[in-house]
C-alpha cells in the first residue's frame, strides 16, 4: 500500500504544479484600462542673442551660425553683448557656409 500512496501524492503534486502554471500563464495582462500618457511638447525659447560661447573659436562661431537656419524671416535681430569677441585663425582654410 505504501507504493500506491506515493504514486497518488506524486499525481496530486503534478496536478497542482500544472494548475499553478495554468493560472500564472493566464495572467498575461493586456487588459489595462489606463489612459495613455501624453507627453507635452518641449518648447525651446527663441534665440535672442549671440552667446559668448560662439566666440571661443572659429569653429564654434560657424557652428552657431549654421544652427540658426535660413527660413526665419520674422524674428528680431540678434543682439551681441559688448564683451563678445570673435576668435580669429589666420592659418585655417575658409570654411564653406
């Protein structure tokens, strides 16, 4: 009789294991009712002045000028602070804009 009891216990344990696996796999989700997260757009303030960092080197000044774009015909002219000093390089080749 001892042999039959262990076989029954094994069957019950196997059935419990399969039942637990079936219950856990049924909880896959996908039935959420949460509203979608709306991310507000990033508002970049308009550039109103030439930054002092644009005068650190010739390449930084050219990079700043190229970042301005050419399609804006409605904004105000940029202001230049009295301490702004553009870097010069007499040995570099001209950079095409």
